[in-house]
């Protein structure tokens, strides 16, 4: 059975974001990086028979509205439905990321412990990097044990800006 992924873009204070949704929920929120976006679509094809359609859905409209409020510091949580496709470890890591509160950070080691396997730090870091729903699944809230801002698919500078937004209540719009 075909899974339609509806896509459009959103102009954020941190650059263009590509959004994608199925009929079930948001499946893609990625900063403007063609290589990463193509990789995400290739990953979807492992789980779904995908057809990509450029069209804005109600899920995408809701996401845009919530992102706008987030960047204006008027919203700290998201309630758009998500449609996740991934390996068992990816799904575990992504669901654990959703538990990191706004304005908080967690180390990769803490994230590995939270998913139940301290020895899985590298697997956790890899799953974080493969997160297809940036910001909403807040992989930007995971930092190095020394407090450094390591690894972020959207670029370290964006990770820093997102953390600043969440901890200083600075408006980015």
C-alpha cells in the first residue's frame, strides 16, 4: 500500500525547514540540507512504499503554527501527531528524546541510561543524528558530557540558537 508523504517548506528564523506528513502524522522536519532530506526519504522507503506529493496538509499547517509560536517563545511543547518509522533502537531513542523538558539538556550518557543501555552511547548518538523530526523531537537538547554542543544535523550554530531560545526565552523572530 502506498504511503503518501506530503511536503512543503517553512521559513524559520534559523533558515528554511522542509516539513513532511503522512495522513497519520508529521514524519519530517528538517533544516534546508538536501543531502539529509534525501537520506530521510531513502530511509522512509525502507519502511513504506512512498509517494512524495508537494502539498500542505492540516498536520503541516498545525506544525507551522506551532513552530511560529515556538520561535516567538509563546509555546514550549508540541502536540502534532507524529508518524515515526525506524529501527527498534531509533524509536526507543526518539521516544526518550520527547521526554526531555523544554529548557533542559541531557548528555549522551544520560540518554543511553534513559533508554536502558549505558553501553549504547554510540547507538544513541547515531539514532539522535538520524532523527527526522528536528525541534519537535528535541535531539538538540542532547549535549556532550563536558557540556559541549556536539553533533547536530542542522548545524551546531542552530543547536546553540535553539538551546538559547529555550533557556533564555529570547525571541528569534
